C-alpha cells in the first residue's frame, strides 16, 4: 500500500534536486524500455517536469510512478547516478 507520507517524502526529495541532471528509465510497453538523461525543471503538487537532453522536449511524471518504480529516477550522487529511492531508503516504508 502506498502511504501519503511516502509520496510526500519522494516529492520533497525530488524538489531538492530541481535544476540537476537526472536519468529516467521506464517501460514503453511490449518489452520496450527507455533510458534518457535530462534536467529536472520543476515540481508541482502531483507531478514533476523533466527536460530531456536528446530531443529538448519536456515530459511530466508523477511521484507515484517513481514510488511504484514504474519510472526509475536516478540522481547524481558524488559523480554516480543512483536511484532516488535507494538514496532515501530507510526513510520510506514500501
């Protein structure tokens, strides 16, 4: 079960990374996946906005997608990209 406190924690951690480079991974269906680099542009109450480097377009994702790992959001930690959920790990209860 997804708790509101978990979503709030994910949202807070993503808000702290606005302006930073991120890597997004996810499924496009039928065994197709994507991996793109971009910049975290802004956060909103229910979603966040990422500008992709490869096509210069903006995409929106929800905090729930990150929390359920439908979309993986990797952030730069000491020169390496790590999952934002792994960075938060004892703070959330899945």
